[in-house]
C-alpha cells in the first residue's frame, strides 16, 4: 500500500515542501486567493479623431479660355506636370467638367478660388467649383 502525504495547509498541495510553499505564498496576492476582482493595468484611452470631410475641385469647361492657359493654371495652382494638366483639360473639354483633385474643404476652396481668379485676371471665364465627395 502506498502512503500519501497529507496536503500542505497553505497551498493545498500534497507533499509540498517548505521551499515550494513559501515560493507559492509569495507569488499569490495578499487576501483571498479566490476573489473575483481582477486588477487590469491602466492604459491611456485616446479618442479616435474623425477624418475631415473631403471636397472635389471641379474644372468646368467654357468655349473661350484657351487650352494652353488652362494647362498653365493647372500646373501653377495644382502642381500638375504637363501631361496630367493636358489630360485634365481635355477631359473637361470633352465631358463638360472634370474632377481636378480632392482636398479638405479649406484647401479645396482656396485652390478653386485661386484658379478662378487667375482666369479672371487675364479676362477669361475660367471656372473651378468645389463640392463634397460622396
């Protein structure tokens, strides 16, 4: 017949020696080991910032502004290269309007105003508008 050791009074483990029981006693939290309170480390909660709504800058076609001038305005105000500016100008010419770029509201309105004023300063009816992106 095999004799079993009596359970240790602190850990409840059968045959646990003094070293094991003292190590377990140090690792257990003070108080009731069966308590349901779980302590979680605090983490800083940062609210997510909402992205600003975007607006499209639209070039409207007219029959009076020279194509070369429209390309110059697109290059100057919207920092396009020659090929991009020509493609946007031709799309607006064929379809009646073309989305030039998408920006936040303030930037879109500023760029549309600058481009429209550039046309007005030269006496052309060049028109850029903005509208919210869907």
